C-alpha cells in the first residue's frame, strides 16, 4: 500500500489526507501545534469563554463545495454554525467593518461604498443557496 506524510493539519492538509486515504493511501498527518486545525482553530483571544476564529477564511467557503459533498462531512459530525455577522475587521481610528449574511444589510453600513458593495456581491448571492 502506498503511503504519504502530510505536514500540517489545517484545512488543506486535512483535505489532502482525506482525499489520499479515500484513494487507498496510508496517511500520516504531522502537526507542530498543540492542537489540530490550522486556520480553522478557535481560541480565547480576548476574553475568557469568548471564542474567536483564527484565520477562518476557510469556513464560509467550505459549506457547499465539491469536496464537502464528496465526503459528506455532516454525516461525520461536522456541524456548520452560520452567525449573523460572518466576519469583521478593525480599521484605523477605532472604527471597523462587518459583513452580515445579507448583502443589503452590509451595504447599509458601508456608507458611500454601499452601492459598490451591492453591485459586486449582490449578483454572486443569486448563485448560492
């Protein structure tokens, strides 16, 4: 049986390991951190008990992909939590921006940039459930 070593247990490493294992390859995953997950990890970054996603650009894109459908992740215990605010980003001067699940709600909070945001992301939402 062929074998492979995957270095890193982030979303890409775990996806590679799962794909190889499904193809009959004996897989070993190595991770230098104390916990698995790479950019999919959550942790108490600010306050005790308040969990923050760390580098979670992967999460919104993973909900409905060919990969997630192929391996039926939900039947293996993956449960997607879809918060009202998808992500936020601090800006200079103590300000910040947030992206809600609604294009219109997000655009409303972007001031003069709202119409541009609507034109860019509105048509994309028509392609996704």
